[in-house]
C-alpha cells in the first residue's frame, strides 16, 4: 500500500460522501493509521491525520 493508497483509504473513512472499503481500512488499522470504533467503524489516529495533512483538515473534529 503506497502513501497515495493510504490517503485515499483515509479519505474514504472520514468523508461521508465516499464509500469506506473494509479491507483497506483493516490494513490501515494494522499499520497504525486508524483505530477501530464500535459498529465496525474506523477513525484516523494522530498518524493518520498527519498523513492526510491539509486534505483531512476539514474532517478533523479534535
């Protein structure tokens, strides 16, 4: 999984208009870019937000 693939998968998670792909989300969880949430959801960790940079800033609620 390249950085571009990781960014796309992270955007799939945080953007409600995009469809999350569970297989890629699971890979991101193993790599430490997302954490598992209840109901089989994922959300970016600090590492995930840092990888997204300005692209993910609109979705960062912290």
